């Protein structure tokens, strides 16, 4: 299943306040926020969900949890909330130590994260692989100098 294509801007001040006050706050909230970038992409599968969701940062807690941005609408009709949520406990092959763990929040709508593919990420990987192949053909000795 493809990933939802909804994007939104990060509400920086509210996100910083939430990060500073959350349980297991990151050590350097401004840097964590800077690394996140200005815009976030909904991490849910494209099947029906009423609220989009993007992880802002993981928490340093015993039980895995993270700060999530939930939103509906866009522009002047956008409504959002920042909430700490425990991690989804699902594993692709429980107990086997193989396969993927779900990186979404507990009780998320839609499918687990290992079912979701990011079409943009796939396109970028294909382009990067093509560029590496091109460089290897151009410099077969491995040294462009
Ligand atoms: Zn979405
Ligand atoms: Zn899940």
C-alpha cells in the first residue's frame, strides 16, 4: 500500500514546547526540530483515516513512545494536536526476531508500517542507484581523480 501524501508544516513553537515538556524529552529540542525539517509527511497508509499523523521525535523512556503531530485539513482550516503516544507493539513475524516492527503509534488506523511504501523514497532510491551505476561506468577504476 502506498503512503498517504498529505504534508503539513511543523508548528515550531508548539512542537518545541511539547518536546521540552514531554516525558523522556530529547536532549536538544531545537536541534531535533531542525533535523526534522519544515514539512512533515503523513506516515500512515493511504487507506481511509480521518487524522493524518507524523512522528516529531522519539522519547527517551523505558516503554517506547514518541511525540506525534496529528492534523486534519490544510492552510487556514488545519487543526492539529501534538500528543505522546506509545509505539505500536506489532511485529511482522512475532517472536522470530526477523521481519519488521511497526514504527507507528499504538492503535493507529490503517495498516502497519511495514505494509506502507513511500513512493517518493522508492523513486529517490532508484535515481540514486542509477547515478551510482553511471559513476561506476564513467570511473571503472573507482577513482574519479
Ligand atoms: Zn494521512
Ligand atoms: Zn502498527
